[in-house]
C-alpha cells in the first residue's frame, strides 16, 4: 500500500482567472493498494455522503488512466480516502483527488511516468491546470495549457503571508459557477485584469504586501459569481477593513480568500460574522501556503 498527501489549493487567485493557483497546508490523503480483482473504496472525513464508491469515483478513474498510460492492466484496487478538504467549496477537492490518485498509482507502477506526464494527465482529467498544478508542485504556480502541454512557472510564497479562508455552509458546483460567466468581456476589463495580474506576480515575487490590495482585484469572473454567494462583497470589504492585504473568491467559490500578515484571528472572525449578517453560517481556516505539493508518506 502507498499513502500520498495532497494539499488544498486556491485558484483564480485574484485576477489570475484559470491560470494562477496556490497550494495550502491543508491536506487530503489517498491510500492505495493493488489487489488481484475487485474495487473497495473507503471515505473518511469530508465528502462521506457525496463521494461515489464505485467505478465512477474520480480517484479510481484517475488510477486506471495512469496504469493504462504506464502499459499496465489496472487489476483490482483498495482505496482509502482521508479527506480534510471540503467538497465543492472552491478549495481544490477534485484536484487533490486526481493528483493524489495519479501519484499513488505511479508509485505502484514503479514510477514509470514523469512528473510532467502526471501533470498532463491531471490536467486532462480536471480540464484545466490551475488547481492540479499547485496540488502537484506546491507553491504558487502560473500555468497555461498549450496544445495539450502544460507550461508553468512556480513561485515560492513570500514568508510571513498567510491565507485566511472562510467557507460558507453551502456548495457551488463548478458547472453552475461557469454558467454565470459571460462569453465575452470588454477590452477595458481585460486590460484591468492584465495589469493587476502583472502587479500581483511582481508583488508576490518581491514580497511587497502593500501592493496586494490593488493587485488582487478582478473584473473577469468575481463580479458575476458574487451573485451565487450571498454577502460576498460585504465579507471581502470587511476583511480589508480588518487588515487583510488582499481578498478574492477562492476558485469558483463559494469560499472566500484573504492574504494577511497579521491580525489573522480577528480578520477570520470578521469574515465569519459578516457572512452571518447575510444569513450564511460559515467556518474559517488560517493556513500557511504549502511550498511542496503531493508527496508520499511513510506507512506506520
């Protein structure tokens, strides 16, 4: 049996729609064992009610895909999932499942596939690289898909910066979050995002926290998706007033994200309380960025 730990991720980071994500020190664990025949899937923690236990399970399907790429017959599998990452909340639960499965299956296959190939497979299974890239690689990752090949650059998170996550007690399906987006955006909004994305990457690279408030602004997806998250604009504004350096929607939502270098507990409480004023119960996490991605753990 192998055991692989995979970090949560936040994607669409500020203006980085579908190209910028960051790994967080909050983990799911995938345990996998090859057996002669059959399929057994255990789920513990988040997603116990939602996650399939049959061949439609994304962890199983990802493992089968890797074994085939490695020229092996899948055979039977025993899978055990220990989940901390909430499902359908914008924190990369599906990316963690895919990446954890591929890394575990690759170990069982004798490491036949390179990291580059695993990233390509993960992207094909997820549909885009913005969550799977930081889940696999760790850190802050800029990634784009070019003719089936993932081009990426990893940036190490600047020291002193933490992520505050507020997780509302409801979910938003990625499909629903995509349906509210326009098919076209204006040149003005495109230029707005391009400038802020460049500013954000420069600020993160140099550790300039003063620039994050402006650099995290977005006009491509957040204004439209805010209709799916009651109180979102008020929560983000309250977080900034409480001292957050920059704020945004996490992934497709409904979780909200704030960068901070101090006052972590008070910012988290303000975000939670502001959601409550809109009738939305929520919980909070204060997390360090994860400089490393998926990794194998020793079995005890």
